[in-house]
């Protein structure tokens, strides 16, 4: 089993799209935990504010299997290339870590990612305590 860490983001109908993405992820990873949503300023684009959260679980899936699944989920949440050209992001699900390998190194330095990671670590500790009981 490998640790899987994701970051979700949306700047279009964010509440609805974040809920839909969580639901779809839970269908594939029933023990996935999610942080609270936080609002962040767009990075590198001029766009509406983003709503973000992080998620974590364990998986036996490969990078390619996860990547393909996440891209499909983004589309199922209404994300399209045409909207992205207008800096409208219905759903972006980034694979940040699989096992010991971290991806999107620059993202890990962003303040909202660091805050979400702190929340995720706390959730993981709470889950580990519950599992021991």
C-alpha cells in the first residue's frame, strides 16, 4: 500500500463541484480523509478565487491508473479545456504524493498547501488513534 495525497481545487460553483469530487473519490477510496475547504488566490492566472482542500488515503494503484482516474473525475465534474482557456476551473485534482514520491514540488511551497497539509496530518493522527482502539 502506498500513501496517496491529492489537492482539489475549483473556482466555478466550488461548493457543488468540491462535494461532487469528494463523492466520486470516496467511491474509489472509501477510507479517504479530506481537510476543510480553504479559499486561495489564483497562482499564475487572473481568475476568481479558488476553493481548495487536500485528501489522503492508501492505495495499491499505480501513478498512471490514479492520473487517468483523476482526469476522468475532473471531466465528470464538468471541467473542460474551453473553460480552462477562460481561467474557469470546475475541478482540478492534483496528485501531490504517491508513496514517498512527491509531485508538483512548487505547489508544496504554497501557503494554502502548507496549511492544508497541517490539517491533513492532524486528521491522519486522529484516524490512526481511532484505528488502534
